[in-house]
C-alpha cells in the first residue's frame, strides 16, 4: 500500500491513536500519583497502553464492520473503503503481542493485568458488547485501567483509585450516550443497549447523571490531598467540569448532537488528565 496522507490518516483513525496517547498519559499519571518509577518502566508503561489499545480498536472495527456500515459511520476507515478488513485484522494481530511484550518487560504483575484487560477486550468485541450495560461498563473500565496500571507499576493508592473512579463514570456516560447514536446498527447484533432496551430518554438521563457524578468527585482531590489545592490542578479540571456539565445539560434537549458531544467529552477528559498530571507535581 502506498502511504499517502490519506492512508496515514486512515491508519490513525483505525487505531484511534488519540485514544492510545491518552491511555498512555493515563498510565504516566498513575505512575506519578503512585510515587514515580524508573524511566524505562515509564516508557514501557506508555507503550503497553498505546499498542494494546491500537490492537483492540483495530479488532473492534474488523468485527463491527457490518454494524458500522449500517450506522453510516463514515468516521471509520473500513466503512469509507480507505482500508480493508484484512488490514485491520493484521494490524490488530501485530500490535497485540508487542503490547504484551512491553508489559512483560515491566513485571509479571503488569503482564497479568494487561493480559486480563486484553482478554476482556476480545470478549467484548466478540460478545460482551451485545450485553448492553455490561459491555458499556467494560469500556468504561478500560478508561480507568491505565491509571490502575500506572499504580501497579509504581504504587497503588487512594489518589489513583479516585482518578480511576472519575474516569470510569465519565467513560460509562460516554458509552451509554454512544448507544443512542448507534441504536440502528446495534439492532443488527441485537445489542441490548440502554437506549434500545429502556428507551432514548432513560439513556439520556443516565448518561447526564454519570457526567455530573464525575464532576462531583473531581472536588475531592483538593480536599483529600493538600497539593491538589493549586491552580495547576484547579484550572484544567474546572474546564473539564464546565464541559461535562454543559454536555449533561444540553444532551436531553439535543440528542441528535451526540457525535459533537462525544468529541467534547473526550476533550474534557484530556483537560482532566492534564489537571491530575499537573497536580501530581
């Protein structure tokens, strides 16, 4: 394949590298919150998250091709025809062992955790996704897993636990919201999403409440850890909270804008990562 700007963009979209980088940053934050680690462990921790997430996303697009096609997901390179399903499968199979090798070079505990998360990822792509809230919870767990992984590399403490919980709630809100957007395609796999089983209105309410719960928890670090009562934490997290509250308030009135809201919540989570990283120093 000729590597043009278009094909490179398609690979980036297939592997969702922006997510992988954020997961890698999550590992770094977990490490720093746990007290730090040697540079080589920090590097391997980042690479583990990057490669395993790239593998999982490529496999997801390979298995969900028909669903994405029905949902007219033109943000997916396979649907647009920019990449083949075979390319997605090969990419997943290449990055998976590289990610596990990076985890092995950290410790056996790190390898075991990475392997468990990866096995759950394959189970999600194959079946768990169809179970609705259980599948949503798994994806939300993967958003908190980088912080837990960072804590495993350094030292797991209540700061890591709190950040993991905030990430879990935000991620669960995003996934339930995504189920509203994907309701037509999910019918093809009989995915029992909140939107399909209980209706769009209930899915909207649950998603909004989860975002608000995440905002409430973000007030705890300055209370529990004096170092977090600092502008370098407060300003980025205030931006995160404002964006999440904004989405929670607009979502009930504008469910058709979910693609926009998903981008906003992802950006909000990035600001949150910046705040926690800055607060760790």
